[in-house]
C-alpha cells in the first residue's frame, strides 16, 4: 500500500519536476514489483530530497548528502533483509558503491549554450557536469576560421584539481603550430601548467590559491564552478593562462538582484544562474561583443556543427566617407557593423548614455585638410577621433584629440568638445552602419550617421 501511495505522491509533483517525477514513478513501480514496498517508499523519499527547493548552496549540499545516504541505506538494508547474515560484507560495500554511482548519475547534467550575434549563431558550447568532472567542447566561427575548444576539468569537492584544454580545427585535427594540449594541476595555493607540443613539453609553476584555468571566449559554462564558490569567494579567482606567465583574474561580481557580471577575460558578460547554480544566459550588452548566449537541455553534435559552420569573415569591415571642399579633402574612416535584427539607438547596440565608438573595432577617425567649425569647436587641419553619446535628451557628437587607439580606449580628458546633433527617422532600414559626408553649400557640409531606423546629423563650416 505504501508503494502505491508513493507513486501517487510522485504523480502530484509532475507539474513541477516532470523528469524527476517520471523517474520516481518508474523506479518505485519497479521496486514494488521486484523488491517490495520499503524500497518503493525510499525511492520516492530520495526524489523528494533531490528535488526539494534550496535555501542557499549549503542547503543543497546537505540535502543531496542525505539523498545519497538514503540511497545507500536503502540498498544495503534491503539486501540484508533479503539475504540475512549470509550476505557477504563485500557485496554490501558493492551495493553501497553502486548506489552512490546511481545518485551521482542523477546529478549529472548535459546541456548546451548557443551564442548568437543578432540572428547569426557565432558559437555553440556543449558540456556535461557531474560531481567529479566538468567537460565540454565549444565551436566558434570568427574571421577566417572555424575552431573548436575542448576542455575537461577534474573536480574534488566542487573545486578543480586538474584540467586539460585542447584547441582544434573544424575537423577535429590539431591547429598547425599550436600546442597539442595544455594541462593543469591545481593545489591549495599553487598551480602547475604543462604546454604539450608535438616534440616537447613546457612546464611552469604559479602561486595562486584555488586557481582556475583561463578559458577562451564562449567557453563560459565552467563559470558554474566559480558561481558555486559562493558570494565573497567568487569575485576574484586567480586564472592560470594558456600561455605566458602572467596570472590573470576571473570572477563573478554582483550587477543586479538576479544578475552577475563576469570579471576578467575579454568581455565582462552579464550572466544569470538558476537556483541550482546552472548558467542560463550570457549577455554582452555592456561590451563590444554583443552576443547573447542561451542554455538548452541535452546534447548537440559539435563535430557536425563545426563541419556545417562557415567563417564569419570580417564582421565589421572598414570603410571611408569622403568629400572635398575647395580641393581640400575631408574623410572619416570607420567600421561598419550590421544590425542583425538587434535594437540600435537606445538598445543593444548603442545603449542610452554609453559612449559609442561610432562603428566597430578600431576607433573612428576624422581627417581634415581644412580648418572646420563644428558647433562651438574649431578643428585645425589634422586627425581626430569621433565618439557618440546617445541619451534620452539628445544625441551628441564628441571630438577627441587621441588618435590611433582601439575603439574601447576612450579618454574623456582628451575631449575637445561635443555638439548636439539632429536625430531623425530614416526613409528605409539601414542594415550596415553608414557615415556620409555631404556638401550643403560651397563652404558648408553635414555628416550623417545612419543605422537601423534612425540617422544623427551634424553640420559644419569650412573656413576659407
């Protein structure tokens, strides 16, 4: 009778935890048929412990320890009841080990994260996690190549003790003139790295407590292990590089109530985890990499995806806007990102109040052979960098003295000044960001910055 009640109780939980409840019903039914009601009841109790809501990470660890202990107790006690004292102790130990393995398999997870830049998929990460291992593979297409990154992290009490990272071509073969793999061994206050080449191995040691391997862009799933360290212990973790001797830092810092922000690495992505510490989303809205990652359950075929992927090529090719006034050229060199079905002004690509590089990649540069007046700024012949700040009260063009820099290297102290621009709708959608310099009179002109459904325009005068 207890077994029947147990199965019914599991059925009531179907709406909340479908997979676990179906598993509980199946196990309880089999237990009832072949062993007895005692095991059936313990099976349901195990699922209840395993699936119950958590109150912090410590609650989760205690609950799952109880579940594993129940699994062991249930198996050993029932076998003892069935076979009595004639049942060998070695077999009891075997039952204990088997039950722990069964419990561990329940906690293992297979999942994938798809990273998209607007409508285009730029990377896919597949991974599997258990109590002793976190392994995965990521394929990305960037520039002229499709590459794969394989990683395997060995765990003890949730912390890495060893790791192996491999970089591969799309077909799975080693990348020419690159290491075969990079191996790590982590101690309490130090780490050891081995860079394995075809004919040699380079070894280096590092000092750093509870260190972590530095992983490439879009290999973000292992941040679950950093998240599991808990608040106060996950914001600054030593990161051992794949090459070189400079220890970096990775971590997770609070951004909002349910959102954290990555620290270290190329892009400080916003990340969200569920109550079980599983990474759900990544968002590059506050970085120059606007890709968004979304988790899905189950496995994907990385080899097949890599075979089908095509290199992106240059995502934001350089272009030059040009006009001449009295035989004096004025030009602007800039990168041309595409909308890719994303929001532009005040959205994903040009967030409100941020200082935008007016394009992509390298900073946008204005070169003039004539003295020009823009707003209240008088610009002598020479080169300048341009920036835009789009706000709810207006859109402003910023002229800066610094040149030759990457588009993320904005220094407000180098500003010459700023001028408010006209902002209007475009007659049609502008997919690729476009700058146009157009004469409006003999010594007057305008610069249009058009993207998406809007255009910002600033006028200037050429001094004779």
